């Protein structure tokens, strides 16, 4: 019989229909690869050179207001623009292009340059949640916006250009690739079984508790069975809901609470301000009800065995299948302990 925490095997992700290769025995190999620099020295509360701090000017000369809580503005270097017209290009079924209008925004979580979700207080984080809900409503209500992607890149290792606590919202006419994969799976599951894929998954995970990191009254944090990144976490709403706008006031505070708690665990794991990409998955804003969608969020952090050794998804991952070095159960256990 296989030892699922030690022996090489592959695991299936029912949300994307993709497999991940799990090879836990590999963590015993000596590491001679790249070591990352550890995080820079402590940041000041206000940085006169930061383009996100209150009162500072951004590229193009716009000056930030002296904001006191959250602050939202249209991205000065937006990947998508609202005034992009409608057009389509096609040759022989092989060359295909479509115009993609959209709106990109930046949300500063706090006027304080040196905070992170882990060390913001709960009231301030609740305001961030409220801002996400407002933005989802505002952007999603526009006829040409069919998906609103809220995401945060944290840390230079993940390409974040600025340590000031902030996230981005890219909203687009089309539904993005990863969201489309998850949507098709949730739709199929609902049609085939008359149930919600993630409600059923949550039931399994809460019964076994092997991969649970923690839970509060509104959300569960777990290392998914099919995790690719070493300490990947999914936050799943306990109640079935299609989007962040369906959270009641208690659940909004519950989301703020679990975000603070999970990012705190990450920081304690390797005693470093933990880098990650984080973001929500929820229903498209195309006017349909999308009862198949179950609100959740993903944390994809790259660190593998210390503050300086990260996981790269290259070679085999790019050409074949993603591979991970520690079992999801082991990762969950380590995150529970910090
Ligand atoms: Zn700043
Ligand atoms: Zn559900
Ligand atoms: Zn997802």
C-alpha cells in the first residue's frame, strides 16, 4: 500500500481537471539551488518616495489625497482600458484575437506604508473587505465588465513593485482562463450531481481535518488536497454563496479575521514577511445568477523550506505537470503549529 505522505503519486484537482505530481521524498535532497535574499530592513510608517503613501505624487503627476483608511484609484499603467472598442481578428481558425476592454484599479489597504494584512487591526481589515465588496459591485455593474478579479502580489519575490499594503482589481469583458476552468467544473458537477462541488469538498475536509489549517464562524482555511505550491491555502466560505457581495456583516468580519490569521501563520512559518499571490474566485458579473459558483480565495506562496529557498515552477512543470515536494497534509500540519 502506498504511503500518501511519502511515496510519489499524482493528485487530481476537480476544479481545473488538472493533475499535480507529489514527490515528498524529494525534500530530503540537498539544496544547491538559488537562495533568495531575506526581506529588506523594516519599512518606515511613511515613505516620501512611495507612490502609494498619502499626499505623495504618482507617475503622471497625480497627487494622492491625504487618505485615512482605504484608497482606490484607477491604475496609472492599466493593462486594460475602458474605451477599447469591439474588434475581432481570425485567420484559418489558427490566428484569433479579440479586443478586450476593462478597468484596472489599485486599492491601498491603509495609509501606513509598513503594514501588511498580518499586522493590520481587524477593523481596518474589515474596511478593506467592505472596499472589495463596493468595487465588485461598482465594476461588475458595468455592461462591458463580465469578471472582476481582485488579487494581491505580496513581496518582491512575487513581483510586487512596492511594499505599501495594496491590491489590484482587474475587471474585464472576458472571463479569465483559470476562472473559466473552475466555472465549467462547478457547472458540470452541479448538473451531474445536483450539488455544489465546493460545498461537498468542504464537507469532506471538515470531516477528516487532515488538511484544515483553521476555521472561524464564516470561513475555512485549508491546504487543498491538490495543492501545487508548497504552502498553498484555500479560503472557502462556509455558507454557499456565489460572490463576495453576498457576505453578511458577520461573514465580512469573519473574512477579515481569517485573512489576518492566515497571513500571520505564513509570517511565523519561516520568520519572514511571507510572499504570496492571493486572490478571490467568484461568479462572473455577466448578469446571470451562476448558482454553481462558490466564493473562495487562493493563496499561492512560493517559499518551500525556509525564508531563502523557494519553489520554482519550471522545466517539468512548464512542459509536463506541476510537481510538489511536500504532501498537502504535512504542509497543513506545519501551518497549524505556528
Ligand atoms: Zn507607501
Ligand atoms: Zn457551495
Ligand atoms: Zn479558485
